[in-house]
């Protein structure tokens, strides 16, 4: 990260953020994140139409709270039941929590890709 800062690939602020994030991640988890990538063809991504670039919290695993990814709030709707005889008065529909790569996660992945895969 420091080399990327010196070569002006990232700003000083990005260097500080990246250093902090990397300090929060176990090396094996960071390596998994960088080597797995976030390409559309990744086998480990359970894709469907509405979450093209997202992983579930379970799929993100140990990196979900590190700063490499950001949590996306689900879209939840509540509506009245058409059949008033039903025990549940309301129907609640929505998606599960997902995560997508953060801006600093993208920079970290890009910079460390050669280091881990080189």
C-alpha cells in the first residue's frame, strides 16, 4: 500500500484507509478476498438478477465487517393481507442483507492482486 501511495496510485487518505482495513483482516481472509475477486464469472457468487454485484452476509463470511465490503440494506415492503381470516394481518416481503465491495476494497484488491497472484 505504501508503494502504491509513493507511486501516486492512491492518495494519502486512501493509504490510511487501506492500512486501517488491512489491519482489521486476517491474512488468509485478505488473500481469499483478493484472489477470489469480484468478477461476474466467479463460481462462489450466488448470482441472480437483483443482486448482480452483491454477496450475502453468509457468502462474505469473515470479511463482512472489515471495511473491504459495505452492507446493503434490503428492500422491505409491508402490505395488508387480502384475506382477513388469515392469522397474519400483514404480508412482509423483502430481500436478505447483502454486501458489495467498498471503494477502498476495490483499491486494495487491485493493488494486492499482483502480490498474492504474482
